C-alpha cells in the first residue's frame, strides 16, 4: 500500500463541524478499503489564487493515508458529488504536509509591485534564440529560483505590454 | 558608404547551472508555495528552462508542481492583473 495525500478545499461557509464531517467521510472510505489514515492537517481558511464558483476563499485540509487504488477512486467520486468541495487533489504523499506559507502570494509581500505593468514575459521573444538572455535575462534566471529579492531591482527596465 | 564594421560586443556565454541541483533540492513539492512563486513569471507562466537554467529533471518537477498548485488555487493560472 502506498501512502497518498488528498487536499480538498471546502466552501468558506462550511463551519468547523462541516470540516470534520468531510474528514470523517474520507476516513471512512479509507478504512472501508482496508487502508489507514496517517495524518490530518487542517490548513484552515485561505485566500484562493483565483475565484472558484464565485468565492475568493476556501478552507483547506490535507489528509495523509495508506490505501489501495480503489480507495482513491472512491474518494474522487464522492468529492465530485459533494457541492461544498470546491477542489480536491490526490497525490502520492511527499513533502511537508503542514500548511504552506501563503504569504508570498500577496503582491504586497512580493515587494510592492502594485500595478506596475508586466515586464512583458514574452517581449524577449522577437530577439530570437541567440542567447541574448545571458545579458538581459540575467534577472530572470535568478528570479526563477534565486534568493529572494532580486525581482525588486528590475525596476522599469522591462518592456511593458498592455 | 562602407558599412562600419560594428564590433560585436563580446558577450561571453556563461553556462547556466541548475540552481536546484546546486542547492541539492531533491523533491519539489506542489505545497511549497514560496518556491513555486519564484518559478512563475508575473503573468503566472512557468519560467522556461532557457531562462531559469533548470536541468531537465528539475524543470519537469517544477512544471508538475506548478500545475498541481494551480489546481488547488495556491498559485494563479493567470495573474490577477491580466484576467
Ligand atoms: Zn537540476
């Protein structure tokens, strides 16, 4: 039996009892399939990166469990029928199951870029593949995974496209 | 009028190295929102390998993680300002 994890997002109007009901429902399915729940992580209410069914927030929960594949299918089936589940995703268990640090999504925390235009993701395209990027793409490369903070320095140099 | 021979500015191509390899990152998790935010552009697109310098296995992991995180509304498909 493999270990899996399911993250589901509940409608923000669901109360604590409702959350526990869903957790219980998943646990039942897992137990019914001779699996076992190894952990429940309530991330709580968080802002969604984009609205889902007209709501901006969702209540996140992650459940880790060991089970056979039919259990996964059953969980998926039940979630799909459940109106209060905005989203769900089951994957192999990996990484830190606790609530991620979401603050970084907030633009303000990313260095007050406010309404500054995009630097033009693809503005560079026309310049061909000739490797121009080593010069002016330097920032981008760092940005991809570099230490934080480089983005800020880019300033208004990038072409805008609006 | 002879074309002035423009001296091509000597741009030494530097070999990009995969930062994830340098940092010995083994697994990229879709829940690692901080990291994923840095793997996408302002628009929300995945930073291409030619820019990020990621190696193939790492880029594949990044891509997968970004897509999962998008499904769970942890990161945007398209940045707010462009919707
Ligand atoms: Zn790598």
